[in-house]
C-alpha cells in the first residue's frame, strides 16, 4: 500500500505530455499489483497469479527505468522505486516458494 501511494504521488508530477501514456501505464501496473497482492490472500492455488504479478512487476520496473532515463523521474526517486520493487519481488518469490512447498506436501499425502 505504501509503495503504491508513493509511486502514484510521483507519476502525478510527470509532465502533461506523458500523463496519458507513460504515467497511466505505470499507475495501472501499480494498482494491478496492489489488487493482485490483495487477491493472493484469498487463493489456495496461487501459482498463476504469482506468475502474473511477477510479470507485472517486471514491466513496472522497465517503465520506471524509461521514465528515469527520459528525465521524468529523479535519480533518487528511481533508486527508491527500485529498492521498493526489489523488496516486493523478494516477497513474491517467498510466496512462490511457500506455494511450491505446500503443493509438494499435498502431493506427498497418500
């Protein structure tokens, strides 16, 4: 939630010329990740959703790098975003490992 609010506050400062393209896509991916993470809590089989979220996270990283390279996102903000997204990636990876362990345990039960 905090990372989503932080990213949305950054994209609203992008120049008007990219608000309906780059900013909009970043916002959509950010909100999609937030919704997906919320949905994970209610799913028993999370594998497909985890793959989707990982893909969204990677696309978000690319768009933030583009925003930084085009000068719409300050270097310190880009570094902060990269740090936050790396943490989100580690959390998703941990959930994936847990899902795999639970699946293997369930498969081993006679």
